C-alpha cells in the first residue's frame, strides 16, 4: 500500500540518522573519478564560459569593458572620416570630368554656356573646357577616311534645303562656292541611302551638264562653264555633289542676265576682223555692207558698234 | 538608516560574492564560481539520469539559466542552494518530458532492496582505505535507490546541503527531505556494512 513519504513518520529520526557518515562520505569521494566521466567535457566548459563572457560583454584577452565603451565612438569616427574622404575625392574628380561627360552641355554653343548665369563649373573652367564640346561630335560621327577634315564653320548646305529658303541667291552662291566638297556630300547624303549609293559610284555629270546649257541656246556662259567645270572636278571627288551642283547651276542660269543678241567674236560675223579696229573702220565696213545689199549684217554690226562705241555719233548716212 | 549593501555580510571570496560580482559584469568571478561547482552539479545530474549526453545537455541548461538570471540574483540563501534548486528543476523537467512518474512506496521496498544487493566477497581482505570496489559498490547501491532518496543523498554529498537546504532546493518540506535522506543513508549503510 502506497503512502505519502511524509506519512512514513519521522518519529524516532534522530540527528544521527541524517548526519554525515564518514565511511559513506569516504566511499562516495572514492567513487568520484573512479567511475569516469565525473566532470563536463572540456568543450562544454569552454562553451559555458564563453557564453558567460558574452553575456557581460567581455572578451578573452581584451581589457574588459574599456573596449566596448570606445567601440561606438570609434565606429562613428571611422565612418565620418571615410565619408569626408569620399566626398572630397568625388568632388575633385567630378570637377575635372563634368564638362566632358555632359552630352547636353557639349551640344550647347560656347557663347550660350559662357553667358549662362550662376554656372560655377563652366565659369571657372579653363578655356579648353569650352573648346572640348566642339570636338565631342567627332566621337558620335567619325569622318570618312578618304575625305578631308571638314571645316566647322560651314553649315549652309542643309540650310539651302530648308523650307522657305531664306538666304538670298547671291549668298547661296557664295556659300556654295565656299562649301567644301566633303561637307556638301555629307550634308546631302545624310539620312538618304539612295544619295549615299550615288555618292559611292561616279556619275558623268559634266557631259550631262553641257547639253543642258546648249539646249537653252546659250553660247558662251563662260563663267558658268567654268563653274560647271569646277563642279565637275569636284564631282569626280564626290559624285553625289554633282546633283546638287547641277541644280544650283540651273538656278544660276535662270538668274543670269539675258545673253547678248549678237555673238562677240564669231568667225561668221562681218566684223570679226575689226575687234581691235577703231570706230572709223567699223563705220566704213557698215557702209560697205549697205552698199552690197547686206542690210541685216549692217544692222547687226550697227548694234554691236553702239555697244562698243557708245560715245561716238553715227553719221547721217548710217542712221 | 542607510540601506544595506547587497554584499553586506558576504565574504569577499564566497560563492555569493562571486555571483554578485558576475551580476555586475565581472566575468572572472563567474569563472571561479564555475570552477568550484561544475563537478558537483555535473555528477548530481549524471547520477540521476545515468546518460552522459543527457547530463551534458542538462548541465549546460543549468548554467545558462544561471547566466541569464545573474542580474536578478540576491543573497537570500546559500548560493549552492540556489544553484541546486536550478539543477533540480531542470531535472524534474527532464523526467516529465521523459514520462517518468516519481512515486515513493510506503516502505520504499527496503526488504527487496537489500535482498537484491550482491553480497561482498567473503575472501576480500579488509583495507583501511576505501577501495575502488567499495566505491563501485556504493555507486551500485546509489543507483538502486529511489530517485528522491538518491537525490537527497547526492545533494548532501555534492552540494554539502543541510536538510533545510535540501528541502528548499527540492521544494519539499523539511520533514520530507529528512525522511528521504534517512532512508537513503540507512540503505547505503546497510549495503556497505560488509566492508565495515
């Protein structure tokens, strides 16, 4: 029958019954170590000691709390020093690189940038910084290997094709003559594959250009012929420009003064031998023609006479 | 009237002073305290559960509990009483999780207990000193004790606890602790009487 051990009765339990028994104590002490494994493993010892040290923030081999006391201020100081160094370095490098790396500012004309208010980087930048953006487009569109370096001041050819054509004809002519071949070719063939193909193959522009002049009945147009010849020479270097040159020559022909009614030194004219002769010879010849019944030739010679000698009075017999 | 210091009346090198010092952040105090009591606590646990792996786990839990409660420690009793109470509670938790029901018979099976113990060899020469066999015999007798009586004897031997301390550590009355210890010692004396 089971009972609570308190009910066993502690009656008659004297102090001697629970007092330490020397022989039992000795036997138990002898058992310690004899049974083996009477202590915790060394690894467990280390783990518990380490946990105890971590709990109070101490570390082996360190001066206790002094290090943890300085840990936060040291960390903050290190972060501040690194931040200031980085910002300073980035400012120095950014000051040198900003004008060259900014594609927008490189496209802005120098006058606009130099006139911009409150632009410390641009205002304090050296002169070469303002020149550099002009060279920047070279990277985006490298020039052709066989063409000469373009002259930057000429941008007229695209303007000739602009709507409204605001430039006067004289200016157009001057611009066309100043315009380098490569720039014209580049401007005309830019974004036009067909023209680019034409530019790649030579075209017999001078031969096609000459009949167009003769069709109009223009005899000399020597200046125009020289221009067309020059244009032909340019066309040999850049055939695509010939088309543009042709169109321009046509416009020039239209705007040219009307041709002289009589050719100046044609071998068929009756005054061909009198080019350098004085006025009296011209008058004598005209009389001869009238007497010979060649009135038309005499009249034509009279017109030429008046053009060459406008100050000389005509005799009555020739009026 | 000035308030008493927590260490008032506590010897400088006592367990209580060391524990207070550790509660104030002195890691070296813990090392000393641990060195003093690690063997006793470990044997207390090992000779009850009889499994080294389990004893390791329980042992670590006991000391971790001590570390966590360092700031709340006050000198209300002996440090060893406090320490073994923590160990006892951990041991009881282990028994509960293992499904072991601790019951004590009225007579503790004293007759069967002593009949089961092997008799000492007749030709064993008497030695004044405690032999290794005597130690082994005692451990065998200890293993055969009911858990509560074994625990009471172990607390007396390893923790040097008095009956009052044993009662406090195990959460029983003084009379219960006294009874457990009496039965334990009586059985052990009887079993060891052949070597006397």
